[in-house]
C-alpha cells in the first residue's frame, strides 16, 4: 500500500568524510507534462513572510541546511508543519537539534542576504496525527524579532479566501520537478483552491490518504500541474493576501487527480484560540 507523502525533505545521508549532504528523494516523479510544478522564481521581498527552516548539522551546507518552509505570522512567531519537527525527519528529537534556525528575507539560500535567527522555542500540536496528517502544524518562537512588515495576516473561518476557485500562490525552496531538482532560490506557483468534495474524492482513504475538510484544504488543478513538492512542507499558501494553508502532504507532485493538501489555517486559529485576532494576533507581536 502506498502511503501519502509529507512534503518535507527526507533526512539526508551525511558523508562521514565530508561536510556535504545528499538529499534522499522519496517522492514519485511528477506527471510528464508538469513542471513545478508549474512554478516561477520570485524575490524574497515579494513574500517577506516566507521563511526557510534550517539545520546545517542535520542537513549539511549545500542548501544552507534548508529542509522545510515556514511562514511568519508575527515578528517572533512562525508557523510550520508538525511533521517537519518529527524525529523520523530530523534523526533525533527536535529538542536535540541545537542549530535550528529560521532563514528570512533571503531569495537564494546560499546568499548572505536577510537574517538567520535561532529558534528559541518549539511547540508541536499535540493533536497532530502522523498517520492521517490531521493537525499538521507547529509554532516556532524566534530568539529575536523579524523586521517590521515581515508577517502576514491569517484567514479566519468563513473568509472568502477559502472559496473554491479562488486563486492562490504557494511559496518554497523545494523540488521543482517532482524528481529531485531542488531549488536554491525561492519559487512560487499559482494554484486554485479546490472544492472539498473534489478533495474527498481524490483522497478517500487507504493508500492515497484521507482528506479531512475540517482541518485540511486542497489546491491545484484537477488535471495536474502546479503544485508544492518535497522540501516545501510548512510553507505558505496565500489567497487574497491572507494565509489560508501550510504545505502538508500529497500523492506525488503535480499528478492529475492528486492535488496538494494543506493544513487549513482556520483550524489552526481555532486550535490555538487565535480566531479573534486572525489578521494580526496581538499575542504574536513583539513589543
């Protein structure tokens, strides 16, 4: 039985004799007619709230240690996918990853632009179910504040940004082809929010995974094409200028009938008690 794939980088094989790392690709190839899958390069200034999660100790220096994405929702607060902090991915409990950082304001991973900020605290949703991917989110608290204007508002339940057919954009440094071609600079892809009924048909359970509308949404095109992929996990899906999803999982990348699945931000707000301050939660802002 094939299991749905989370969209974090698989933990790389670190060569004992060298300081390099070789990412292991677990994704099946994308459909032949899909390119990031349908994506295009963007500058970090276009989405200053898109950040990279980094650990050079665990993932080497060839991509500045990048292994997942994240999104700043406050100057010291970043949301990402819970599975990005899993021991299966990191090789040890996240508490033992002493160089965990967020890279912000950086278009090319190996440039010196932007900021590398240490993560001071990690909170992983205790209701996250690694088997069915429900509740796939975590909160990172940074050791110092990001520049003003670096965070994005979140869409509360009932926001029209969740409406089927709404145009959306996903951002990340992940695989741009579905076959292990990882981007060294920030990419984006234009998608559409898809109806829950279509998502449930695509993922009824079993080998392809199960879509749960209360905590997930899916986006892409019914015929395949633009999509997030491995290495993009935890990154933002944005519609109407607001955060609506976090990259979570899918069946391959860009495949017809297998849209990308995202953690629904309205469910995150509900779980954390942030609904009243969805656009700019006061509790998330540094003084």
